[in-house]
């Protein structure tokens, strides 16, 4: 079952669902850029489960405004705290009333939100650090038998010098 809610009714609905025994499974942001121009660009998708009823449901909450925002449900389901921070960090969706809405995955000095569909790909230069050459000197650890001071038997198994065939 999937339902859609406006931000204004979402917090009250979340409290009612919690009272009915629904538990939060997942919360994620969704960028709908160029999908439906009349609808808000961002949507928060919440997945709930009720073990007693053996049911699941998905709820979409329209994140309206600029910047887009929805009420935080971290007071209702404390595990939403980190999920809301992830949606804020990667998509820029604000959660009104969140106790600590700060970045969780990206560095604090990072500009922008990398999961937005209009975020430029390949903007970050990657500098590779040269690694030291790996020295292999143990028997049987060289890509060739001569370099490892080993011999191979007729089945291709390593025979270390001094072992009986």
C-alpha cells in the first residue's frame, strides 16, 4: 500500500501510525527532477512495517518549498535521526525540528549535495598516492615458480625445496 501526504499532515499521521504499532524500516529522499514538472522536485519515501498485522506500507511525503523541507519524525521514531541526516546531506532536503541536522557522510566543507540529479559528475579531482612496491620473498608467493624458489609437481602444486615428492 502506498500513500502520499503533504508536509503539513505528515507529523500528525506519523504519530498516529506509531500509536497503531507501525515501525520505521527506512526513510530516503528522492529527486524527481524532470519526472513530473507540476509536482515538487523532492519526495521523502518512508517504509513502515507492522509485525502484528503482518503488513508493510510505503508513504511518500512531498518536500515542498525552496529549500525543500518536511517535518522531522525523529521524535516519533528515533532511528529516523540518521536517515534524515543522510537525506539532508546527499539531497539537501531539510527536516524541520530535527535535533542535529548536520552532514553525516560528506565532509563539512563539501559544497552541494551529490545525489541531486543536477549535481555535476566528475567535479572532484582524484589524486592517487603512489604505493610502495610489494616485496614478495616467501616461498610460493611469486607469480612465477623460479622467483619464489619453488618447483611445481605434475599436478601444478607447489613443492618447496627439501620436501619429498
